C-alpha cells in the first residue's frame, strides 16, 4: 500500500480535490409512445421496456399479472 512520505498541508489537499471535475452524461434521444425524451445511454433499454419513467426519472415498480 502506498504511504505518503510527508504530511500534506490542508491547502494542497483541497487544491488537489478541487481540481477533479465530473464530466456531464451524454443524453440520447429515445421515442416512447410518440414522445421523444433525452435520457442517459445506460437507461435507454430500461426506458424502452417501461422500467423507468423518463418524465419523472424515477424507477417504477413493475407488477407481474
């Protein structure tokens, strides 16, 4: 396991942490019931199957008939 040789100052620690940036997720257009929604690529199959509602972006519970 890597161990630091010296103590890192609070200023250097915060600068290192603040330099990290998250990249925005690419949205893909998906047509469901005649309306087009833009959703992340990883959710496309779930939206097409009806597992995720693209208007509220929450998972809906599916019941077996």
